[in-house]
C-alpha cells in the first residue's frame, strides 16, 4: 500500500470519477482532532484555517486592503481567513483563489477551478488579480505516487513554480508563503528566495500535525523584480 507525504497509509478509492484518498487511520484522526471540531464550531471549511491563522498571528502578514493569491484553495479555509483579514467581502481588499477541485463560494473571494501547472494559469490569475499582489500563498500538495523520489520532485516542482509566479506578481515588500515537505530537496529554492526576499524561514504551526513532514516556507520583504535583476547583473559582471 502506498504512503503519502505524511507517511500515513493510503487507500485509493474512485469516487464520482475523482480519485479520493481515505484510510481508517485518517478517519480516526479526523474524529479525534481538536482542530477539526474547532473548525466546525468556527464555521471554517477546513482545519487548515488554523495553520494560516497561527502563522498570521505570529508574523502579521494579512492586513486590511491587501491583495492575496491563494493557490490550492479548496475547500476554502485559508481563503476564509484571508478574506476576513483583508476585508475582501466589502471591497477593501482582494482574494483570488484557484484549485483543481471545485470550491463553494466564499464571500469576497474570486475563485477559478484551474490547474496551477496549466500554462494558461499565471495569465488567468493575473487577469483575476488585476494588479500586483501583496501575498502569494500556496497550500498546494501535489498528488503522490508512492515513489519517494518522484513525489519529492513533484512537490518541489510545484513550490518552485509558485515561487516563480510570486516573483512575477508580488509588489515590492510582498510575501510568499508555501507548503513544503521536509526533505532537503528545496535547498536550491531557498538560495534563490534568499536573494529575492529580505527574510526566508521555515515555519511549522501547531495546527500542522507533528508527525507530518509538512512545514511552510515563509519569505517576506520581496525585493522586487528591478532590485533582483540589478543584483543578478552585478553578480554576472
Ligand atoms: C491541503 S489542500 C488546501 C487546503 C486549503 N488551504 C484550505 O485551507 O482549505 C491542497 C489543495 O491543493 C490543490 N492542488 C494540488 N495541486 C494543485 C494544482 N496543480 N493546481 C491547483 N490546485 C492544486 C488540491 O486540489 C487541494 O485542494
């Protein structure tokens, strides 16, 4: 039986033409998970909402009036948190979100069902955004094959593509937040991000399961395309 990136056993079930992951262990965890119960009480679509809330409480990323891109948004917990913090429902801020899956409407959030790896995705997102972004955040998790090396490459590929997109749309001073998995495979990405952002670190919120290798890469203080290109040109001389 294959394992996913959290190391848990994975059973693949076909449902309505869509592949669904399930397991007895996963179900037990859901039932005993305080964040799942809390999310129900607070009206959040997912327990993931608390990961973003925690990161934001600590680093004060989301502010009223900001423009946010949410990659891999379904079922919508992060979009709900971001929409509330930036004031998207009353038009102060903006949240644009995409996912491979459908997502129920979140007030103030512009959503498109779209594969981020599709060549048309960046342009579509730029159209939805209609300007620069203050934050690009990605909670995307690539589908796993069970083959460790392949899975690591897919995961890193997804984050690198998200980072590249972030560097195209972020305003100077902007933030890139992305889910990664502890593997060391993101070392070269870290080096690039350190060149493009004032601060780059890994964060692991308490709501992220301890036995999971999941963590988040937080890059703040985007230096902006012009500054970055000048630095690269100086290095090349
Ligand atoms: C952990 S979930 C996100 C949970 C979400 N942040 C929340 O708070 O509800 C990861 C999502 O990434 C999406 N995803 C994975 N690869 C993607 C891709 N290439 N393009 C768009 N979405 C993708 C999956 O469909 C899945 O819904």
